[in-house]
């Protein structure tokens, strides 16, 4: 009887066909590998998702952000993500709020986490590219915005920020091309025109830089004043780029 049982066990554990027991167990375990979707479902079951509660916290976070209460906004938006962790726009709202609060590394981590759920989410790519750009991660900014513009060729944000990134690289030709495209996509926004002026200035084309800056002035006369240029920090320009824009302004 013991021999029969032993023989049966040997067959079940891989004694037939030359496979050792560990190899058979490994093959059996491999057959149990779950799909990513099923793994995600098991790791956070649907019954734990509170979409309505998450939406309430998102609205509370946005209200706090409008009051420049960034700590309160981040706390609320963190709760929104926790209540509905598969909702990618929540990661964008949280990441962008962290970016505005100056928490750049946290913003980059949050936005990358959202992109693991949807790698082609254009708003997340736009926000991540800006966070990278302001953080000085130029190559990563270019990669994020290039993916964003590929997914949506009418994405003015990507072209505008790519112009700023390429100007800092520097790749002046690419900076001019992307700024020119941004002005075509959003001609009534002064920021792309300032970026185009900067790109032409970097190319030592003073006349073209002045012409582009004049377009920005027609849209927003505040760009005549030097102190208004500090506003460009929140529009993705570096301190050095703002100094260059001021040099253009003095030539008008």
C-alpha cells in the first residue's frame, strides 16, 4: 500500500516525464498568475470604492485651493484618491495642487502613480511634464510632453512647454517650431507668444523676437511692466528665461 501511495504522489508531483517536484510546483504556480485587471480588483474590491464621497472631497479640495489653502486642499484631495483609487483625474488634481504648493517631488510621484493606471492620460502627462520642467528635469519634461502631443496633436500645453524645455536644453530650432505651433493652436494666450519671442531671441533674431513680444503685448498690456514678468514663473519659465524676456521687453 505504501508503495502505491508513494507512486501516486510521485506522479502528482512530477515524477513522470523527467520533471522534478520543484519544477512542477513552479509550473503549477505559473498557471495561477492573475491578469493585471483581476489583481487590481482583488487588491481593492469595488465595494470599497466610494465614488460619491471622493467627488465631495475633490470639490472641497478645489474650494480650498481657490482660497490658497494648499494644506487643506492636499488633505482633501488625498482623501479623494483614497476613496476612489482608480480615478485618474483625482491624481491629476492632487498632483497639480502639490505642484502649486511647491511640493514638486510629491507632485511627480502622484502623477506617475496616476499614469500607472492610464499611461495615455493626456492631462496627467501635461501636468507631469510641467512639474518636471519647473523641477529642472528637462529630459523627463520633454519625454512627457512629447507623449502628450503625440496622443493629442492639438495639445497647445504640450507644444508651449516643449518650447520652453528645448530653449533650456538648448535646441533653439525645436524651441521655435514648438512655440510657433503653440501660438497657432492658442493665438489669444500671451504665454505662447512670449515663449516664441524667447526662442527667436535665443536664435539672435531680434526683429522676430520683438514681433512676437508685440503680439503678447496686444493680448495683455501688463507685459510692458517688468514686475509682471514674475508671473511667468507660474507659467513654466525659469528665472534665467525671465531675465531674457526682460531683455526683450526693454527693446520694445
